C-alpha cells in the first residue's frame, strides 16, 4: 500500500468514527427525550418505584451513549493526528534530504 493510499485510508477511517460518534450522540439525545410520567404509566407504577427506576436506567443508557460518542470522536481525532504526523515527518525528511534523493518509480 502506497503512502498516499495510507493517508487516504486514515482520513476515510476517521470519517467513519465521526459518523459513529454522531449516531451515538443522536441516540443519547433520543434516549434523554423519552419521558415517563405517572400519566403515561400509572399511579401504581409510580408508587412502586417503576418511574424512578426507569429514569435511572435512562440516565445510565444515555451516559453510556455519551461515553461512546466521546470515545469515537477521540478515535477520529487520533487518526487525524497520526495522519498529520506522517505528513509532517514526510515533509521534514524531504527538507532534510532535499535534492540528494529522488524516488524510483
């Protein structure tokens, strides 16, 4: 695999992680938007702690989704950092070596 193809692959994969982060972020928002009230369940469900347990579970799931969104966003940023470092190292080597070397095609 050539150098340019590797750089393109890093950006391609970073975009996949970006999209994954967006989906997880959207899912966390959707999870938070669901409301359970005494009207939507019943007085008995509320009295037995169902609504409270549901809210706790909802917070837990939304938190996991938030964590996933953050982790996948970090992965995308890391891949882009690696790509930038490769490019910087390549540019530095080119400046250092200069006209003394030319690639064989």
